[in-house]
């Protein structure tokens, strides 16, 4: 009985850690994008402003064990990674980056409506 309880505690710990790591990965990727934008010259103000707003708004996202939250967080992170990759394009494709940012904003808005169970 004690072994079973110990295994369950460990399983729950790993699940909670994974949930927390998803939100943390979004924060880390956003920080990396902000850092890259600061290093670049001639970046449109709109790009950096919208990324900074996204980063600020991430504080309203708390870890959730909901499947819908997982899907939205995954989509959000994929869009951030697409932005990160596009920052290395020469010339910079501002329209595509803005499209990715708009998707992030949409996913954020949807994700903010999902609370932890």
C-alpha cells in the first residue's frame, strides 16, 4: 500500500511539473525573441511593442491540467518558434511575423479563459 501511494505521489509530481514547464517554455521563448529584437537594428516599433505586450500578458496565464489549455499552449509555442525563426530571415518578412503575433494574441485570449482544474 505504501509503495502504491509513493508511486502515485511521484506520478502526480511529474504531471504537475510538465504542466508548469509548458508555461515556462512559453516565457523562455518570448524572452529569447525579446532579446533577439533588442540586438537587431531597424526593427519596426510595432513588432517589439506587440512582443513586449505578449510577454507582459503571460503573467495572466497559470498552469492548467486541461486538454484544451495544453492544445492552445502548444499552438502558442509553435507560433513563437515560427517568429523566432523568421527573425533570421533576410530581408525580414514583417507581414508573416505580424501574422504569427496575431495568432499568438488569439491563442493567448482563448487560453486566458481556461482555468486550472
